[in-house]
């Protein structure tokens, strides 16, 4: 006990205290280097540096001040602009000092409760410790020979979430969890790879091998289309689809143009009538409808498609039905919100991200298949690693070597329990409702989405301008004045776009609060592109009063900008 205390004193006095690097010259030798492998120098040093690192990390969390460091991006780039790789070894303490000064100091404080702009947010502190376990064990999930217990942790976690999504029978899961021939899903590096894996399987389902066709994996897409008699293959999704689907189409050889984006309704959900019409048109052109993708939590607006209706449509046209639940999937952990994702249990595959609403650090995705045989279509084996008779997870994954990342959501579920997640999501729901109420009540902001899953979209629009917009919208419906009113409305929206872009820059420069900015073509002004401010209210440390503070600050900045540089321009437009 005493000894540890001495070490702690040692840390603040010696390890972290130096105001500059020691620049002590190290003479590299195999004796010196091999000590770094087992533990740095001695076990004492390992503990000492470990403690020092934890102190350093805690200081980063405790630091007051801006969300981003003040340094400009070009200046930051200069810090990391040496073109030669380091030749001489350095002391660990010196490298730690450099990490503190150059990296930690200039990192974004994504866990700050005033930072409500991105899906990347606060993580529970025990996750940092779990990351240490992952690094220390250095398991490679590709094969059992490098991942014993961790393989089964992965299988267990996949089975838990599969059950949450698809709710198959308990005997089914009892069989599946221990049977290496059954693959319920893959742990992936991220949501992009989860979506790509789902479409990979869907492609194999759509174009199975036959006589004189060995399958797409061997013969390619041209042979697949010729064999099955189609002109091309399409994947249909709403216009709010994440761009990972474009990349997937590209990589799978289907071409990103074959990702057909269907318009959304006023709630940012895919328009099912338009989807049906698009399918009919494509079928007339002899296009194979390969996959229908539903979104459970659109990236920009957090809205959820009608997942039940999409099942029916996919069945009607014989397509694989995939749900991209990278954002919203985790809400299935909470009974109270399950109804929002009604129909997800009838999907053929579902993608999720754990570094989003499972509150785990970067990065891990998950793709699950309702039919336990689906992943067999993309099975690969190799004689030196994932042998035919093996139980290796790597048989089904696109990735080769893979970290033991699953330990993080596995541990998070144990520490929080589904009851804990219910509370976290209750908090997030309440925060979104609070923000919506505050923005609705504010005369100088306009709400621009109907938030379902913790994503709120609005813009700064001074009261006078909003009044003018409402008058113009009324005139746009009347014969005679419609065309002129629509033109004027368009111009006002363009000026508001410039104002909001500038406001966002001012928010970034002021740096005590953060919301993100995007451009949407699906607001009440569709199809005109509208610059919006996007808030993501999932940080358990964010409170209603913090939201009030954020809004008050941003409103003040907006009004200052408006009166100084925009009022005259709006007045001129509205004359
Ligand atoms: C709906 C949706 N799908 C897929 C992704 C891609 O996930 P990742 O960034 O983990 O690759 C995202 C990311 O934000 C997303 O919001």
C-alpha cells in the first residue's frame, strides 16, 4: 500500500512534471529493447507509467476551457510534419510527455457535456480500463489459436444481440451459441463494414451459383448477370442513406449508381409508395432488386423508416431486407423504446455500431443475420489459419486480423445491464424533448425535424425573418402570387444558409459549445438545400440547464451576427 503511494508521488514529481523532454540519449541494445516487451524496464516501471498515463488522461477530462484546442489546423499539421521516421530510441517518459503535449492537448473533448454535435460522445471511464485489457491480451479474433476465451465472448455477445433483435426461440439460441457451424453474425470494425458484409451476403443470395456459373465470388458480376438473365442489380434505400452504402456498392462491383435513393416523407422516412413505384420501374428494365434497406436512425436526422412495411415490400419483390441500425439499434436494449423499431425482427440482416449508443469507445460494428445459414455463403477457409473444420470466427469476416473489441460492449452490458441502458436512453429521450421544447419556444430558432432518436435539427432564423417566411409560404399557395413568393422564399433561405454557416463558424471559434452543421434537402422547404444545426443529445452528463446555456449562447451569437451584417440584407430582400 505504502509502496503504491510512493509511486504516486513519484509520478507527479518526476514522470509527468518535467516541463520539457529529457532528451536523454538511449543506447539501443537487444537487452534494453527486450525489457520493453515484457514490461517497460521492470514491473515497477509498468505500474509507474500506467499510473502516470491514467493521471494524464484524468487531467484531460478535468481540463477547463475550450472543446477544441486553439491551435489552427495548419499549425497543428506543422507539429506533425517531420518527414523522416525516428531513428534513435527515446525514453518512454519522453514519448509520454510528447503525447501529452502534442496529442492530448490538441484532441477534441468529445465527452464535454456542451459538445452535442456528433454521435461520438462521452464514454464511461471503465471503458478505458477495458481497452487496456484488450491491448494487454492482444488476442486476434480471426482464429481460435490466437483467441480462445475471446472467441466465445464474441459468440456470446453476438447471440445476446441477435436475440434482442430477432427474438428467436430459447432452444435455438442454446443450440447456436455453442455450435461453431452456426454463425449468427459478425463483429466488424465499424458500421461501414457491417453494411458491406450484409450487402455481400445479399449479393450471394441474389445470384447463387448454378450450372456453368460458379458464383459471383469466383466468376464476377458480369457472369452473374448473364447467368441469371438480368441487366443489373439494384439496392433501394431512402435518400438519407449513409454513404457507407455507396462505398459498399462500389466495392461489391455493383456500382454506386445502382444504389437507388428513394425520396422521404416529411418525417424523413422512406416514402413507401414511391419505393413501390421505383421497384416496378426497375423491374420493367429487367433490373434485379437485390436488397431493400431500411434505416433505423438516419445519420442526419435520427428518423426511422417504416420497418414493417419495408419487410412486405422486400418480400413482394423477392429481395434481401437489410436494416441499417448503426445508430438506433442499441435502443432495443430498452423495452420502452422497442416499439420504435417495430418490424426489425423481420429483417434478414441488421447492422449496428457499438461505438454509438452502446457507449463504447471507437470502434466496433456488428452485423446480424436472422437466418443462421446466410453467412455460410461468404465462408472462406485457408489452410494455415481458418481451416475447414475450425471454429474460427475469421471464416465469415471480411476483415482478417481483428481486435478483441467485443469485450467493450460485453462489459458495458454487464456493468449497466439492460436496466441501465433503459435509464441512459430515458435521459437521452428527455434531453431531446427538452431541446425541442426550448428551441420551439425560442423566437429565433426554427425546428426542422421531428426527432425520434436523439438527433435534433434546427436553424437560427430571427423572429422577423420567420414571420416573413410564414407570410410568403401562405402567398406561395395562392394563385397569382405563388411564383414570386416561392422565388423570394428561396432567396431568404439562401441568405439564412449563409447566416447559419457563419454562425456555425462563430460557434466553433467561441468554442465553449458545439453543435454540428449539415445541409438537408428534406426539410419543409424541400427540395431546397437548407443549412441546419444538428444536435445529438446522448451524453448522460448533459442536462436541461446545459442545453439552456448552449442555446442562449448560440442565440446571442446569432443575433449579434444578424444585427451587424445580415439585417440590412434581409430588409432589402423583404422590401
Ligand atoms: C445510419 C448509419 N449507418 C452507417 C454508419 C457508418 O458507421 P461507421 O462510421 O461506424 O462506419 C453511420 C455512421 O454514422 C450511420 O449513421
